[in-house]
């Protein structure tokens, strides 16, 4: 379980770093996050994340 959590944290940090590296306004990163949630909505609800 620790390995799964570590992998997810690593991927999340990489995603956030990529958003920051674009140099866009914070609004762009927030919109990217929202779009990601919308795209993965079914998968997230199927896994029990609410």
C-alpha cells in the first residue's frame, strides 16, 4: 500500500510541477485540475472517491 501511495504522490507532484513550469497564471493550473477531474469523473466515483 505504501508503494501505491508513494507512486501517486510522485505522479501528482510531477503533474503540479509541469503546470508550474508553463509559467501560466495560477488560474490555468486550477482549470487544468478541474478538467482532469471532469475527465476522470467516472473512474473516481467508481473507486469510491467523492
